[in-house]
C-alpha cells in the first residue's frame, strides 16, 4: 500500500515547527521516520500535513551539566551506540542502543521519536523510566517537563497535547558504584522485545528502580522488585527476589499463572536483570 495524500513542510526553526503544528491539528511530526514511515504506508496514520523536523539543530543538543545530562530529541540511536553522547551510567547507553533493530534503523531513528511513539516493545521508554528521566515538551503555549514514567498513557499513546513537540530529555548522572541490569528477550537480534527488563541501582543517590515492558504492555515500574534489589545490595537483609518479582507480575497482570509462556518470559527477564545488579 501507499500513503494517503498529505502536504509536506520542512521548517527551518523549532518555532516555525511549533507554529505549523499548532495551526494544523491533523499534522504529524517526522524525524527519523522509522516508525511513522511504515504506518503511513499501511495507512495506520493519515496526516493532512507532515512536518519534517529532522534537520533542526535545536533538537540536536548533547550537553553534560552538573549532575545531569540533556539530550536533544533529535539525537539518533547510532550516536548513543557510538558513544557520542555524555555518559550517564557505565556505558549503558551504548549497550542498549546496540540492541535496537539494525544499524540502518539506528542511523535514522531518534530518541524523541521513540518516546513519542510509545511502542511498548521499544527500548528507550523503559530505559528512561528506569533512569527517572524527564522529557521536555514545547508548544507555542510554552514548555513543560514530564517525568518519563508519566509520558505513556497506553500502548502507542502519550500524554502529549496535539501541538506539543518533545525537544529534549534530561537524565540524572548516576554515582560511582551504580549498577544496571538489562535483559532483552526477542525472537532474534533486531526484533522488537517480547520482554524488556531494566533495573538501576544507585546507592550514592539512594535510588533503585525496576521497569518491565514488552510487546503486549507499556512500561511498568516494579516496586517490590526494586525494594528487594536495594535490600539485597545493601546487605540489610536476605531479599527473596523471585517472590518479589512474582508479586509485581501478579499485580500487573492480575494472575499468578506460573505455567503460561508470557509469565515465564517476564519472570525470567526480570530475574536475569536483577541478578546482573546483585551479582
């Protein structure tokens, strides 16, 4: 199939892009186009106007500040993979970016596009929630910061208003001794994740977060798992990690079906990520 007819604009500034988006409720933004392109061809998206923001330098920021890093929404996956963004946690960005699709996709896809698309099988939404990142969204009405955990409403839907553009992501730098557990299960390299577990433990900041996402559910924070990991790492008690993981999975799914394939995949993914942190 081919896309339906649409108008095309390539604004030369962020302000111009925001004006176009505000004046055209049926418009869609395109940067890398790795998600939107197939949706256009399948007519799952039928915008009246396509606004190309791929060349806006205002969305290309990569800056390290005291205690945090700011990453422009237009930074591409390949730039994370190649170490061309400020470090946050022991080469974690490079490791995670290498798992995203294929190099051709990573050369075009952007972090802002991934967060705005909100595919539950994508990597960046879960990773940014685990890192307690904040997303900056702007429109002609002003700007606001949105916690990454509050950005997705459900699969393929965010809390962004129709005239808002994600402009950057703010991520706190982890302290010395911080550890990350990251496990991604897919049918073969480059495929979307059936299950993706990310656990960040930063004792210097007193911060631990565990997140699970996958093909059938948006990212979910696992509170009991995070507490069990923190207790295990601190040596304050012998945490029962499997029990904590199972309690979180039961709370998410409403069932305790240890025999189902989906349950086994989720449980194994979270446990492997936890074991990486607690080794």
